[in-house]
């Protein structure tokens, strides 16, 4: 099997990086753009792309890691269920995200029956093999929500239910764009989510806020090319939606998948960790699907967890402003004190590409070119 | 948001495809992909579901996209590097 | 400031068994600090090396112990029995003690554990002993009640003698880092089996005794190797971080030269797991003097277990304790693993 769908030629990467540098020079001032996808974060980190970006270009990690923005009470719901003796299955990403008192990993260590799965399909298979209740603690953005919707619509066994912590990205882009003092001049949107929703879903956003949105894939070349296009649009002051991931994304997207998604889920407002209340940012099961909704099937006694909660640090978290480029980690009272990778407070420290995590690891803005 | 990995379809049984990812094989569900998929097609896999079919022309199209970006931005010294890269692309295509 | 030890629940988590920073912190605070106050001459607990060592005449007597709790008990390429013998033989070899004097073996069984399984495990163990030329000379067996223990736990202890003691803190600026073969095979084979991920492919654990491989180098080039460690839990990342921190140097790692099979790389991509964080059970990391690196490489490649050995990095003065990864595109700091690697969706 070939690697032709892996666009990873280093020489091409360097050319694109050089182009980025030229564009930033032409723009003639520091530019901040934001990406809103966990996998963009991972790809940038994994391939060391940050060291290729020109110094005057700030590529900020936005609220794009669905696990990292899962707010504390939502994690708590899963933890409480586990402590009530319910069997939970969830994705690996979710296991270590801190709740008020425990993460799911901690609950597992305390005897909770929590299992890591790779696909919602596995949750169904597990439920079929047992009589006990199995709850899928479902996280991820719309890309993953369609998979959850698919299993819900496919006659799941009666002992299966879903605790939905799914999120929807376009609303949070609005929040960021509207933050006073936000330095973000353009957005890199997630290619896989757009594969489902289509590129046209961003048109109203661009119209309203007059900032460009470029949809990019996840190979190193995709990301660099996406950034080049974004900077071009910023330079030319021509805000529009540009699809730089045509191999997977069309204007209208995957319509059958969209239909399933919105049949099963509805967008409701909710708080994203370290950010704000995001209207329509959370995906909850519609009333029609109450029979598979873990929130309706079980009584989740959240206050039982909060009797002995440590002092709330969340109030001092400034992740929202860090993501908008208004402040940096050193402005945060919690940074590198209470908030470190082992005990993170906000999303920026939970995620591997979060600004705070990066600053913590590198002691500031990364600069590794000087060595050897 | 989306660890999505492209793979090539080997076999199809009802709603499930056996997909090859660089030498390892995995079953992937076809419930939500919006086009008919046949063996030999590429699909994009996310959490065990194919979310898109990737057209075979996609590779060439994508490389052309990168080339267009470089072409639109060359000037002076940039020309030489871009020239190198274009010949590499031409060689690989 | 809250720390790993002061987790709100005051309980041990799986993270602390995972081989990364969390585990080291636990060990240092809970065990090492106090045990280190007991009188001992030699390389002792404070060193937290692959084993301990004390002088016997002109030689060093090396001693090490390991407990094995792996699940599933049987995995592609091996089982808990093979692992328990190889793990201890390899720890001795990492200190230079490639000639194993003796092994012990303690087994704790859960009531109801299958006799057939136990016999298969024992057969595995004796085969591994023969491969390593290492006798099990004493042991212990206990049985605990149903559900008081998960199946089986095996502890092995080993002693060996060596003229040259190799530490994990001996790296100097300019030294090269060599890995003796393809990485991440054990951890990914076990993970795919454990999570029933349904991947068909050539994922097989590399569990094997390395003492003859290491002896091939140490016997001919005893002064070439400045440090050694085997990248078990926490993978190459964990082991190199430890070596770098203890040696007071930084390491620049060239990702493209790290040997890895196509199948392992593919599974890593599919599951979103970095192979550099995944356990190996038949590979070693060696710090080697720059001028002898090619000679060491040749000796390794001449041995069946070292065919894919490669030079993967260089020791530098900058950023002591840190690993800089050159990805071929750019550079980044390699993070220390935060515990057991898990399949990722985002």
C-alpha cells in the first residue's frame, strides 16, 4: 500500500514555509491566526511545524480539542456514574481529563468499571455481550458525533445508552471572533469536520465577521498550504471561505451524515472549560432519543462529588483570553503554579498543543533552531 | 476533533469494509459515507467509520494545489527553490 | 502546589505504574528516599538504575528484580512467562552483566487459574531460560482467593557478574545514541490485543533476551559504550529522558533514523499513538563514543537481534534533561509520556 495520501515531503514543506515568511513580511506586522482542531494541534506538534513558522506569525491553538474543552461538570457526570457502579466506555483521550475531584482514570483506580474503546461500534458490541448497563461517554466534535448518531439509529441493545459531551465548533468561532481585543485575523478550520458539514457552513461567519476561514487537512503540507492561503487572504483583505482540502471536503459536505446528526442531536448552550458559555456549542440527544440518553436513564447525583471539592480555581483561568491572543500564559496567576500539565485547570494546559502547555514545556515561545 | 486516516478498501461485506492502512488491515463501517464505495477506493476513517470517499484523482489535485500556491508566491530567490520542488512533484506524479 | 502524590483521592492511579514521570515521582518519594538511608556501598537504590551493583573482588555483582502483571497474559509473540525471564535478564544486561549467574521466580496465582495456561507459561519460561543461558534456581508459589488478584503475577530476580559496569548516567556531549532494533513492537502488539481493536497485521511483541547481543559488543569494545538502558514502559522517550537527566546532557534525536516497521508505524498512525512512547522488550539504547559508533553498529548488526540497529541521536550540552526531536520538517521537544499510551480519537 502506498503512502501517496501522506503529503510529507520535507523539501516541499520548506518551500511552503519560505512562502509563509514572505507573506508575513509583506503584511508587515505580527499576525495571529487560530486553528480550531485537536488534530491540527497534534499534527503541528508531531511534525515540529512550529519551528518552521515565521516568528511574526502566531498560530494560536483555539478551543479545538473537544476533550480539553469538556467542562468539569461534564467529566463529573461520567465520574459519578462510574462511582454509582455503572459501566462506562469512552475514548482514550477522555480518560485523564480532570473533573472537580477525579478524572475517569482516577475513578477507574477507585474501582470504577471504565474501559477504553476506539469506536462507538465497540460500545454496542460490548453492550450486546452483557446484561449490565453500558454507557458510552461520548466526546468529540461533529465528526465523532455522526458516528455516535449512526450507532444510536442502528437498533442499539436496551442496556446501551449515551452520555453526550459532544461539541459543535462553529459557535465557538463566533465567541472568539467577538472577543474584544481579539488579535485573531483568520481561522484554520478542521478538514474532517468540514468533510461532514461542508465548507459552506462557514459562509455566514465570514460574512458577519469579515475574517477569512481556510479549511485544511492534516498532513504537514496541508497545514502549511492552508496557512499560506490564509495569509494571502489576510494580505489581500479578501475574507472568504477557502477550501484547501478538496480531496475530502465539498461545499455541501456529507448530507446523509448531516441528516443523521441533526436527527439525533440538537445544539444547546453550555460552558466550555476555561472559555465561556457557548450558545449552541454542546450537542445533546433530542427528546425523541430519551430512551438512549444516559442523563434520562440514570439519576446523576453531581452534588455528591462536590461536598469535598477543593477551592475552585476555574474562576481564575484566563484560557479564553489566551486563545484569542489577548493575553499570554505569564499573565495568568495559575500558570506553572496550580496549573501544570499534571494538574491542569484550563484547556490550554490539558492539550498537548495548548499555548500554556507549550510555554510550560519550552519555557516560553519555542525556539530550538539554535541547538546542534 | 478528528483523527482521520485514509485507507484503501480491500473488500466489502454489507455495511463493513476491510480497509488497508499502509499494510495493516482494519474493519471500517460504511453507515455514514455518502457515496457508494467499491474495493480500490480510498476512504477517510474516523473512529472506525468511513466518513468520506476520497476520489482517486485526489492525489494529483492536491499536489497541483500546492504547486499553485508556490507559483503564485514566487519572486527572486524563491523561484529556484520552487523550481526544484516542482520538478520533484512532476517526478513523483 | 498540588503534585502527583497529593491527588485529591490519595490513591494510586494506573498512571503511576505507566513508567513515565508519574511513576518516577512515586518511587522517589515513597521508596527511594528512605531506603537510600540504609548503609550500602555500591550502585544502590538512589541511582534508580536498571539494577544495583556491588564490588566482588575485581568484578561487579549486579542484582535486579521485576514484577510482571501484564494483560493479556498471552499476546502475539509471547506471554507473561517469557516476559518475566527476559525482563530480568535484560535489566542485568543493561548494567553489563550479560553472564547470568542465577534467576529466582516467585509466582502468585488467583484461585481458579487454568492449569493448562500455567503449564504453557512455564514452558515459555524454560525456553527463555535456555535462550538466555540463565537458570532459575529458587522460587516461591502462592495462591490467593478468587478476585483477590487478577490471574497471575510473576516476580523474577536475577544476579550476574561483570567486569565492566555500565550505568545509565554516563552520557557525555558528543556521544551517539544507538537503538538496537525496531521500536514499539511489544507495546502496540499488547495494546491491540488488550483493546480488541481488530487490527489484522504483523504486530508481534519483540520480547527476547538480549544478553548475547550486548555481550557481542561489550566483549570486543568494552570502552565504547558509555551508557545503556532498555526502553520498556514509557518507551524510547522515557528511557532517553532518564539517561539525559542523569547524565546532565541534552539529546537531539533524528526521528527519521529511528528504525520502525511499516506495520508498527501504521498502527501508531491509526490509533494516534507515538511509537516513541511505546514499550519495547527486546531492544536496548546505548550511548556510544562518537569515534566508535560505527564499530558498535557493525557488531550489533552481525547479531540476529541487532539487524536493524541504527544511530538515532547525539548528545549535546544544551537543554540538559530534554530531548529535541528533529522530525525532518522542524524540531520540537519530545514530551515525556504521561502514563500508559491510549488510543486517541482527536
